[in-house]
C-alpha cells in the first residue's frame, strides 16, 4: 500500500512538473528565440568585423549576459502586467536561464577553437540543433506541426545572422578597420 501511494505521489509530482514546464514554455521560447536570433546575429557580425576569436568571445559574452538580464527583467514586467497564473519571478528565471544556456552554447566554439570562420559555422549549427530539439519538444507536448515551427524559427535566426554578417563586413570597411 505504501509503495503504491509512493508511486502515485511520484506520478502526480511529475505531472505537475510537466504542466509547469509547459506553462512556462512561452518564457523559455522567449529566452531561446531572442538569444538565438540576437546572438547568432551579433556573433556573425562580430566574426567578420573582428576576426579574432578572443575578441569575439569577449564581446559575445558581454552582449549575451547583458541581454539575458534585460530579457529576464522584461519577462518579469510583462508577466506581472498580464495578470496570468504564471509567477513573474519564475517566468523571468525561465527566460534568463534559457538565454544564458543558449549564450554559453553559442559562444563555446570561440573559447575552444582558433579559426573564427569554423567557430561561426559551429555556433550556427549549434543554434539550429537547439532550435530543432526545443521545437520537437514543444511540438510533441502541444501537438503542433514540428516542421513549420522549426522552419520559422531557424529561418529567422539564420536570416538575421546572414544580414548581420553582411552588416559587420560593411561596417568594418566603412570604419576602415584592418585586422
């Protein structure tokens, strides 16, 4: 009897955790998507402009950490003003953590390797993998179309990265920066 009660309690606890994860999925999407779009764009632009893995990593970390704090604060204010059943602090934490994890994964190649173009390629590939894994989870959990969700998010992230890469090139030329 005790064993059955224990298993039932464990199942209920797991259901509550799954419910909470799904309830805050929007906060996680916000953190992931913003980090992916913003940081892949920034890293692409910085990669072409700076052409130095240490400077790119430094700039990316500063940008990513500041942006994650800003996004978490914005999610707190947004959730608080919406008057939903979501707790503003918890929503901010989910957003901030998703952002920081994404930043760490995208910048890691710049901390480990020397070739800045290879680092960018690995970073962009990592971004696409993150998008695929997260969208698969959300698609299964919410019964939505994976391909459409994935294509939309990947297209936005990679489009911004390409545009930023081009902007980085032209800004470097315009400012006359030689590296």
